[in-house]
C-alpha cells in the first residue's frame, strides 16, 4: 500500500528581524509515521513546529495538512483539523483533577456550534485518553499532586483528548526517569497505531529506538533526513550534532 502524505511544507521560512530562524524548509510527513526532529540548540526546531501548529505565521512558504492548505489558519482551527501540539496544552490546571483537565482539552473538539458537548461522551473520551497513558486509576487525583512523570503523561493525555491525526510532542522525556521513559516509548508506539507522531527530542537512545525516520535541522535548514541508521552514519550530522 502506497504511503500517504499527511503534512508537507514548501519553502517554509520564518524571520524574526534579522534572524532567519527557519530557512526554506521542504518537509514531507507520512500518515502513521513516528518522526523525530533533532538538531543543536538554536537550530529552529521549536520555531518550525510552532509554524506547523499555527502558533506563529510564516514569513514565506506553504503548509498543507491532509490535502488542505492551512498556511494562514490559526492554531485553534488546526486543532479542529487534527493537529495537536503538547506545548500548547502543557499548562495543566494544577487545582483540577486529571479527568477535569482532559475534559477541558476535549471540550472544544466535541462542542457543536453554540451547544456544549454531551457530558457522557465527554467523560468517555477523557477517560479513554487517561487509560491510554496509564492514568485511569488516578483520574480523580488533583493534577498538581501528581508526580512529575505522571504530569508529563497527563500532558500527552490532553493531546489525545483532541483525537489528533498528528500529535506533536516537544521534549516529552525531559525530566523523566529511565522507567518512565520506557513507559513513554511504549505509549508512543501505541499512539502511532491511530495517529502520526512528530517529536522534538534530545535523548538519542529514545530517538534511535523509536523513530521510523529522523529530520535534522541546523541553522534553520534541513541538514539530513532518513532512517535512524542513515542518520547515525551521516558525517555532516555527526559533526554538527552527534559529537563525532
């Protein structure tokens, strides 16, 4: 079965004054793919995913998602079309329960016109997201009382509550223990059965063991793309990022 393109960019660029943060990026992302986005600090990774999610507008270029030009759509409209970026929803409401947090995330997607979502449906969607990240048994706990690792998993549940076609995860393993990282890796593999996953990640063990393919950014441009073994052997990548 031929691979289907979910998202693509053409000459995508972003300037901040005299700084060229993203410089003419042509990028293709496939349905069902787990793609890692790596590169040195200042390479333009976060700016690039901010462009994809609609948090900032591009200076030049186009973004096409699921066959639609979304270049000028605001972030909330892209969420409704299936792009969820955890950076947009990582500010959990510490005084609310885990379940209430996920309900808030899912509420916009499930609302129809001026009517709010059906309460029973909202409950089912939120609980399903918590079950997928292993937090169903903690659904009633106050989010601020959860461990750091569980709060990071709750952030993923907030994204899943939107039932995205594309889930973008920004540094998801930062601060996690080795055991928690193992849980996260298994979770991403499970998520990828129903949604594509794009992650910015500095943990190379996670990247090499989890990603189907890797895109390396350097100074706002794509330095290399390919399977983990190809990236590991790429001399330009090794010099710029992997420290060889």
